[in-house]
C-alpha cells in the first residue's frame, strides 16, 4: 500500500517539522469550559497545535488525493503557558507501518518543555473516505437521527 501514497518525495523516519503560535485569549482554558484559568493555554489547544503540526508534516508530502487521518493520540501537558507566550511544537516521524505513521510530539514555550506526546495517523484515499462518509450519513437519515 505504501507505493499508492508515496508518489511524491518520500516520508521517512526522522522527518520533522516545527510550528509556532503565540497564545491568545482564544487558546485559553476559559474558552474550553474552565471558568478559573482565563490566562493559561488550554490542554485542548495544545493538543490541537500538535495535531496541526502532524498534518502539516505528513499531508504536504502525500500524492494528490491522499490525506492523513488521526488514529490515536496521547499527550501530557506538564507546565502552564500564559497569554502572550509563543508555543513551539516539534513533530517527528518515529515509525512507519505501511500506511500508518507514528509521531513524537514535543511542545515548548520560552521556559522550556511544556508537554509531549505520541500520535498515530493513517494515510487514506480522500475520495474513498468521502464515499464512506456519505454512506454513513444516509444510514443516519434512514434511522431518523
């Protein structure tokens, strides 16, 4: 299956990307339901940034018509980051199994490491995925959902 999605210059173990984002009010725990932590980066925001980096690393090198989808995520958010600080996320490919990519993710701010984790993404044919989704939607309609 690897040959199907690796027609562009390949993805290999050790490939990595770093993305950055300045923390704003929209990234805070308050926006995710915590009324007391209005100045701190929310864990869901951190996870979202890690996934964004993972998608950027993989999807930019896939053949047309293929995308990566999340399969599994494990994240530890160790230290707080306040509004105005910059979060840097480094994502690295650690293992490749056919169409499944295992990634190591590390998050930093100006004070050092704030979180880390692992993420697995699977490469799929986007058209086939959309066909599957349409079938699922039809099933839901027929069940009155």
